[in-house]
C-alpha cells in the first residue's frame, strides 16, 4: 500500500518528530499554565485565562531572589568549568604524559555515577574540611559536576581539528599566542560554546547536588521543590516559560549565524 511504503521511507523522520513532540510537550504545558488563574494554591487544573502572573513574576516572596542566586551560580560555574575543562581537553588531546589514559577514564566518572553519590561525597569533603555550607560550596560542587561535560564537548572538537592549520600559521611567522588566538581558538570555539551552554543548563537546573551542599541557601530549583509542598505559584510557570523561550532564541540565533557564515564562505 502507498501509505505503508511512505511510512517505511520516512520512519526515522516520524520517530524523530514524535520524540521531539514528547520532549516539548511538558514545556508547552508549563507555558499554557503560566496564563492560568487557579482558585486555590495549586496550579494543576485550568480555571481561567489571566496575565496577572506575567505582570508580576516576582509576586511570590523569595522567588526572584532564588532565581537571581541560581543565575549567579550558573554563570560563575560556567566560567570556571569552561576554563578548566578547555585546558584539560587540550592537555588530554595534545600532550602525552603519565596516567593520561587513567585521567581520560576518570573524566567520565561524574557523568556515569549517580548524582546523589557525588552530592554525598562532596558534602563529606566539605564537612571534613570544616567549610560552611552555602554559596561557595554550591559553586565548587557545580564546577566539579559540570567539568566532565565541558571536557567531553571540547575534547571532541579538538580531536577533529587539523593540526596542519596551526603548522601553516607558524610557517607564516605567527607566534604561539597569535596561532592560538587566530587559528586554534576560533576552530575550537563551537565546542567550547557547546560545553559552556551545557554547563550553564546543568548548573541552573541542578537540585540533588545543590540540596546536599547548599545549607540555608535556596536556589530556584530548591524553591520550586519547596513550593510544591505547599502549593505551586503560577509565577514558577512564568519563569520556566521565559527560560524556555530564551533557550530556544539562543539556539535559533546560533543557527542563523552559522547559516550566514556558511553562505558567506561559499564562492
């Protein structure tokens, strides 16, 4: 039958679209309920359309404070993890040294081990050091957690780089700094940017590691978890929708810029 033949030809595309729809559906639900005006404390059933939550997204006590704290931690964790992860990735790819193979294997441990194990291990470390739990312990924990993801993203990009490009730059009398800034860094930039965005998303979204090492500090995921015990403010959906729109916008802008560069590079 023609329909069955068409399905066989496009089975991969259909499966991909269904998977994408399955992933986006929760975000659409969050977006829809950001315009809801519930009768009680729980925003789980649609009542009537309202823009009240969008007009006053900080109308719930401590919501914007916890959001600001999460953004600060995510920003600094992204900077720290990206800087350290980029240097580690270059060292693992470009240099030969003892225990290089063991380090390559250890890099994947934070990604492979359950997050609660890492959270408990970091808490034990901080307590043994006598550190006071709070902003700095959460920041250090997030850098440790995000580091492996950055190394993996940057390492994949560095491994695909053609070393002859750097050799050509040196043949044209470019110094080590010029070669790195003009040749190596621009080529590695997509991998570094991907690792940075992944680190930011993981840090901003993290709950388990933060919950173990935050002390009295309340980040946005912890605020959402605490609010769910007493009621779910509509403003949480507003913040979630705003973050989703920003993330989609960043991806679209990146795609447009990459497309324009590709078109400009064509003869």
